[in-house]
């Protein structure tokens, strides 16, 4: 997750409060998804960005998760995301994020 995005998320969390934000992740593989999730919840694990050492504890989901898919218009999901989901390791990404959310990673 680039430094500009980290800074913007930090700014939004300070402006609106952590309980008012939900982060939607879109990483294309398991490792990147885990790093993005950790950055949004426990802080940047590389300590390189504005969220290094900053634990925001934000609620975070991946775009491929069923809970997210339920709130997106199925036609829009099909047009914009479904092809990506089919071409990537979607099930593994979803499992990794759900395990991280449950504290199993």
C-alpha cells in the first residue's frame, strides 16, 4: 500500500473516527492482501509509511469476500470485478483475510 494512500487513510480516520470507516481491499494475491489488512488494522509492518507503528484498528474487507459482494449490485460486480476474481486466487485471498480478521494470522 503506497505511502500516499496510508496518509489519506490516517487523515480520514482522524477526521471521521475509526468507527465510521470501512476499508475495502483489492490486493491481487494472498501476501499483498495480508500486508494491506495488517496495515489498516495494526499499522504498516514495514514501518515505512505514515501508518508505521500506528494501529488504526479499522474494519477491513477484501472485494472478493461474500459480505462485500452482497452489498454490490450484481451487474456492476459482474462487469467490474468478476473477471478479476476468476483470474486470481480469490478463495485463498478471502480465506487469508478472514483468518487475519479472526486473529489466526
